[in-house]
């Protein structure tokens, strides 16, 4: 969600300027901070998101200020790569396959946060370099006021009514945008078929967007009829966007499908505040923070021993009922990500 976060003044400066330009100091200059580079989706429009609550509670408990920098998953990894010789971030949070990419590029050091033992093996790195902190699923949104029923299949999106009323975020830059390609690869049975479809879809596509979170407000206002997103972010946005509905495209068999698209966090290699980064990761996986994932953030707890029963958790379970969840081959996707993105660019002329 591209929403106003809980941020100390130093973090507000970080969002607009290079890390070394905030009051003349780098992020590493203050020992009482922890810097987070994160994909968007977990902060609230009115300071009411999961990050807002967790960062507030963390600062109150430890006295450590959270300096927060947000962007697309790919964008955050690229920034960390550029800073590899002089790291500025302590904690990196991205969606797959970018968390795997960060690991491959040596951006993450091994650290298993307290509580990681309660996270399933599929939701954390075997070598301990990253751990899911919030579970989530890929999805699309539609305008419930303009469309009495959501689209059902991918082919529905090719209809003339969606011309210049459909948009998805940029693969290779945004995690959810990359997820569009991942789901197409699965649903259409391979790269050739997926790219042939996305080429046809381009006739209705408004154009690129670096941020997925910026698309939902356009759908709510009716500027768009359909856009991509993810369940956690869009469900939380729907609290203040009454026209927003969530749906999952189906293949030819008519069965809606999705896949897990978790927010995964890792400790940055040679982080300027490694100890503080460990404390924040521990706090994110604490029972207190994990209980708040659904109640506050509209997401799914990463810890399997946290059984949420709040109103949001019940609604989310109902939303996912009947939706088939498949597991992508993230190793293949990470290894071939550049090739898939290049194929998408070629197919769509982007």
C-alpha cells in the first residue's frame, strides 16, 4: 500500500533523497537506528498499517528508530546492489523472486530470527539468509461499482471494455508485476504461450507502473477497471476504498489459481547496524507482531503457530476459499528472471 507510514523525520528525508544527503549524515552515522529497504504494501495510508504498528512498538520497546525506504522489490534489490561496497540498509524486505536474487548476489548474511523455527521450510531460505515475515498471495483487483461481476479468465481481459482501463505493474521492477509473468507462465503452460497472451493484452494496457500500490486507488476511482495486486495489500486498501474487489484469473478450465507471494526479510551483508537489524527481525517474528499481521495489516501470519481468529482473518479465509494455490519453481524463476523479463519486453514492446 503506498500509504503514509509511521516515520521519524530522518526517514522522511530518506524517502526523497540519497541516504548520504539527509542532514549531511549517512544512515550509518547514528548507532541508534535501523534502516529498512522494503517493497511497498505493509504501511498504512493513515498510519494504520502493519509496519506502522510494528515500527512504533519496536521503537517504544528498544529506543531504536526505524528509517524506512520503500520501492518496488526489484528497485530495492538494485539499490542494495549499488551500495554493496558501502551498505546503507540493515534489513531488506522483498517479494520473491527478488529475495532469492538478493541472496544469490550476496546481499544477505545468515541470520535465523527468533521464531523462525515456527515458519514453514517453504517460507524461509535453507541456508538461513531470509525468512518470511508476512504471508501473502498474488491477485487482481476490479472496480465493483463499474463491474457487477469480476472477470473470470485471462481471456476476459482482452475484451474491448478494458481498453485503456487495465494496468499492471512492471515485471522486473515491481514484485507484483513480476508475479503477473509468473502466473501467466503457469496458467498458459510455458513462456511462448504466456508471452503470446501478454502481447495481445498489451492492446488494453495503459502502460508501465513502477509501483503496484498506486494502481488500486485508480481502480477504486474508476480510472481503471482492473489492475494487478496482492491479497494483503489490496484487502487492507479496500477498508478505505469501497469500490475495490479482489479476484483471481482462471485458466481455460475456469478454476481460479494463485500462489504465495510473501514478504521475506533478510539481514543485509555488512549492515551498518547489524545488531539492530537482528533485533528488528526478531520483533517482526514475535508472537505479538505476528498476531497483528491479519488484525492490523490484513495479511497472513508467517508463523504456523499463530492462529488468527480476528475479523480480518475470517474474511481472508473466505476470500481464499476455492482458490487453488500452486507453488512456482522460484529457483528457475530467479535464475531465468532476466530472460523472462526480456521476453516480456519483446512481446509487449515495453
